[in-house]
């Protein structure tokens, strides 16, 4: 399984803080994003290709082409604003 | 020598500076940055600020930034403490304290840490104004500040 | 908003930072530099340090540096406190605390002040090692640090 | 009169913290330095042209060509080492 987590504005607008995917369903972050965008509404809008989406895999900053494996924790969130 | 922490209790910046420099007479300079909550943003009065973060990743990200700073400028110490949860104007949001033998390394190390923290550590600000709540947008100038450190290599 | 002071009593850096930022909710960032007495210099153990200065000129020089920093980076405040007389390792020699709306101005202002202080404010260090007393020589790197601010104009 | 003051290493090696000159005796800092150097010994050595000598006139950093006037306070000292 792959754990997917949403934070901040994403968590609020998607109305969920996370969900699980079968490991085979998405081999890269981009493949995962593509499936999520297909849900339309806030999913398509927030995760659109031209949007700034930050990605973490196993709690480290990752890229769209980062491969996903069984047991991974993927997080999707808007640009960070701490400090 | 490196200490990073996330807490919902109010920060005590002075304690971090003291803990950083105590008992190491090789330290010649301590530079600290205290980020304070301002009472206005984009022309609106801000009453409260809520800081969300990604527990687990946050600490890892801060640790990595501190380690990179210590190695790059041969620092004698680096402490990063960031507050999360609800806070009010004038309260400290973050403290970065850096110690080095000489001042230049301390300045560079401290600025590097806060620049990287601003673009890489998973914190998000939501502010309460008279018009309700809103998420704070990331600033392009923060990306510019981060890239500066890569161009220098 | 600007405060400069020379004193023979031990410095309290935290008090300067507090006095700088208290009650001004427009301040988003405070950068402070604390210069500490190291216990060694040029390979020798240093037991004590004596700071001589030029009373009257010192305060004028510090005031001028603070004013220039405040004007150049639109600072919300700047405090410079420098110790004189006899001191021991680990004790603070100088505190520069600078407040601004945004962090970049605070970093630049603080570094500018300490760089200029190092080459323009009339202080002289005399250190006591096991071989006796000696005046500390000025460092060329301090001149380089000062010139940087002129090249940027 | 012009008040001349010496600090730090200069004060120690010249064995005085200051003296007074008639205003007409030195019209610029350089003219003053020239007279002081003529005393030989530590004076010539510390104030030699190739030496780094910092100058203040009326408690502001000045140059060798700064003019001197009656009532001025001139200070001569080695490069500063505070901070």
C-alpha cells in the first residue's frame, strides 16, 4: 500500500487528510497525480500541472518523476510558508 | 551542537542562544534570527496566526538544513526551534541561532538556515483577519533567497 | 529606535534584543550578533582582554553607523552596546541587534553595523596571554568586509 | 591651540596621552605628522608614512590632508580592533 497525505489548503479543499492506494496503481508521483486529477473539482484544480504542488516521499522533498514503492508515504501540499 | 525542535508552547529565544554558546570558549560570534508575528499582512490587520506542520517530516527537514549549514561553514553550533499552533502578534514564530569561531560564518550559516527553512520545511501559515481565515501565500522572494545559496557553489 | 552605549559592566544581550522589539508589531524579524571573547588567539591561550576606547568619539561613531544602517535598509530599530575595560573568556564584547519588517533587511543591517564597527569605531583590544600583554593587530579581512558595503552601491 | 591625543599602542609607546600645539604650527594633519616624525625614535617609527595610522579630527575619522584649525581635537591611533 501507498499512504497519501494532504496538508494545509489541500487538506481543507480536498476535504480529506489522506487515503491509501495499491502499490501497483501508481509507479511514480506523476502517475499518482494524474489519477487524482481525474476526479475533477478541487482535485483537478489544485493538482493541475501548472499549479505549484510540493511533494514529499517518505518525508523527504521529492519530484514528479520520483518512483513509488509499496509502503511509501507520499505527501502533497502547497508551497510552504513557515519561518 | 545541533538541536532542532517544534513546539506549541511559546518560544524563549534567549534560552536557545544561551544553550548554544554556553561552555564553548572557541565561539567568537553568535548570530540569531528571531521571526516575529507581525500584526498586518497584505494591508490587513492580522489577529491570530495558526501554524500547521507535517509532524515527522518537519523535524527531519530542520535537522537536514542544520547539518548542511554546520558542514558548509564549519559552525560550532546551530539551533532551530519553530513554533506551531495558534499564536498572537509580537510572539516569536521561529528562532535560528548559529555559533561560529568568526562572525562571517555565523552570519552566512544563520541566513542560509532561515532561507532554506522558508522554502523546504513543511510549515503552513493560516491567518485570521477581520474578514475571516486565509492561508498565507508563499512569496516568490523566498525562492529567490533560496536559489542564491545554490548559485554560490 | 536607535540606541548606542559603551559600558564597563557585563553586557546582557537578551535585554538589548527585548528592548529593541518590544511593542512594535510591525517588526517581522530581529537579527542579533553577539561577539564573545574567545579563549585563544593566534595559537595562544588568552586569559584576559582589555578594551580601550576613545570616550566621546566612540559613541559618535556608533551612532553614525546605526543611523546609516537604519536609513539604508529602512530598519525598525538598531541597538549597539559595546563593552570596555577588563573581561574574561566567554563574556560578550559587543551586541548588535537590528529589527526590520522583513528578514533580509535585518540580516544586511546587522552585518553592516558590525563590519563598520570593526574598522571605524575607536576600540582597541589588548590581550593577556601566558607570555604577558600584547595589543591585538587589526585583521585585513575586516577591511575587506567593510569595502564590500561600498562596492554594492 | 590644537589638542593632540594618542591612544592604545601609540599612547603606550609614545609614553604620553596627548599634548598641545599652536594652531599655526600645523595647517593639515600631514604637517602635524611631519613634525612629530622629526622627533625620531618611536615617533618616527609609529608615524612613518608607510605605517597605518588612523586619524580623527574632532572625533570623526579624517585623512592626512584634513585641514586643522584653532580649537581642533586631533587623535592619532593604530587601526581599531573592537567588536
